[in-house]
């Protein structure tokens, strides 16, 4: 243990000498973590949830200190894990818009001065932990910003365009430059930069476009990070099943989300969801998937969820993300309001809070997931016949003698629910009405885009 701590201290000193801000550095000896793992994953994530924090847009100030004022509210709502979009400085060369993209990082081991200082960040992490919240940060390994100091100091860290002799960028990401993972020194530098943030006592990483970074790097990096914190949670922004083999705990559900959007637009029946369950066969048996109705990309570019799932359409899909099998559910900044506008990417576009109209709805779901093992990511899921399969989708989750029944009307028409499965023919608590009912005792009506959750 002493050798490990000394090694971490040496790493901090090295990084501080070349790139970190001139202020007090994090104290790795103060690091505390939950190291228990279940089914290969951190035990704490299995009944947890993720709330994505867009610091720039969250408050008029757009700072860590201003966001900290929301911690108690989010804790009360049932939020368990905070995911912060990139907190590092943004490149100025080829910057898009007035403020640039979070994902054009100019220095991996420094803080974006828009948000505050390293000390402000550490205070925020410590305050979140004191309230029982976990903290993960966004990591951008595929590319740097167009003026990262590596471009001058280590040009061989980058993919070079043979015709121009300059570092390349992918897609339309003209404010970035692509990294060369054939370079072992680049791999080690990236791992060391990630280790630096572990000294601030974070609980894991969400890795941007993770599928574009080679598998051997992730195997090496995740193994190295776990020597520092065995309990870290690793989330990959990708559908690719191989990322679980490389060590990631969870991947995105982009295809499943596309299916939900089709159903929400009336372009397909509820049975389209069956394909989501079928696709899980391609993943490792214990692979976790992050389900969502919005995130920063979908909100900024496609107006999720106020346009893709407007008004009452949102609720049944939100229930699905919170109760589906193998799911680690996500809520994006402002969804609890709801903030009915797209939050722009490259400009200041403050979220307006005040009504919190969905907060009680989310609170019931988040607290049930936290308290009931039947909604743990590794609990079983069995689909049930509820009648009218084109409209109605029903399933039961079970674990450790606990059972939760979910019935969703994924259509714009009212429907009649008729449950014939004997296992749910008993009195249960209706989560949202608070009454005791037997949902299988008789037929009952459910409104368009309706939902019901029963706890046995």
C-alpha cells in the first residue's frame, strides 16, 4: 500500500510539473473507495443510476460552486451517480462557436477555468461523496483539441495526414486532432493522465467514442486504473459488445434508443422492443447497458426528449429505462424540470430551473430501484402477455424474493390490460397511486402513453 501511494504521489508531481495548474494538488492518501464487485462490476452501480451534469449550462454562473447548490436537491430526488461532461480546458484553435466544445480538450490534467479551480473541483467531489453520491467524469481519449500542447511537444502522438504532414481530424470534428494509438508512449501518457484524476477521488469514467480507440489500449488502461481504484465504474459511449471484453462495465444503447423513438413517433408497434432483448445475446452475460431518453448529444442535435418524446409520451419510456433488465438508467440535466429546449453545444445556454415537474415522478422510480433488488441490473426479466401486443408491453423483474411488475401503453390510443400470468395475480402496491391492487384480478383500462408499476 505504501509503495502504491508513493507511486501515485510521484505521478501527481510529474503531471503537475508539466501541465497541472499551480495550486494545491489532490491528496491521494485521502482516497476512499468501494472495492466490492458483483458479476465483475462495482457492487454500488447495480442498483444505481446516472445523472449527466452539463456544468456550463446548469446555472447562470456555470461553475462547480454554483452547481454544488443543487446537490441536496438531486440527492433528495434519488440521484446516485453524477457524470460530469469534460471538465478540462477547451482548445482555442479552430474553436467552434463562442465557447467551443467540451470534447476539444487542450490539457488533460487541468481544469476548465470557466468552471473554477482544481480546489473547487475537489471540494465538489468531496461534498458529493459526503452526501453519498458517486462521481464519474467524461474522458476524451480518441482525440485532443487543436492546440493541445502534445501537438508541439509530441507530434508522433497524432495521426498524420500524408499529404499535408499535419495532424488529422475525423468526421467534421475540425476543432480536434486524432491520436495515434500505435504509439506506446501515447498510451502510457493517456493512462497516466487518467490516473491523475483518480487522485481527486472520482469513482470512474465515461469514455467518449470509446469504440474508435483500440481494444488493446482499453485492456491495458482499465487494468492499470484498477490497480489504483479497484472499484471504478467504466462506461463506454458505444454499442460495441467487444468493449465489455476489454473491461468496460456498461455501454450505450443507441440502437435501443432509436427503437424507442420509432415507437414514440407511431412508426412501429410496442413489439419492436423485443429486438432489444434479443440483441443482449451478443453481449457478455453480465454486461450492463445504459438506457436513456435524452443525453447531451440527443438533446443538442435532435431535441430529445421534448421533441422526440413530447409531453406525456416521455413517461412510459422513462419508466422503461429505469426498470429494464441489465439497465443502468440515465437522466440528463434539466429533464426533471423539464427544460423544453435544446441546450446548445458551443454557447452559453442556461437551463431554467424552478418547477421541477418531473422530480416526484423520477424520485419514485429512483428510490424504488435503490431499495428493491428486483430492479437491480442483474435481476431477472420476463416478458408477460398483457393483451394487444402492438400497444401494451409488460414484464416482471425478480430477485431475492422481491418482484416488480411493469405495464406500459406505448401508443397514442387507450388500451385494455388483461394479465393472465398467475405469478402477478396477487395484491401489490401501485407505485404511483400508492394504493394496494391486484393488477391481474380483472381487466382494466390504461390511457394513451400510460404506465403502471406494481411492487409485490
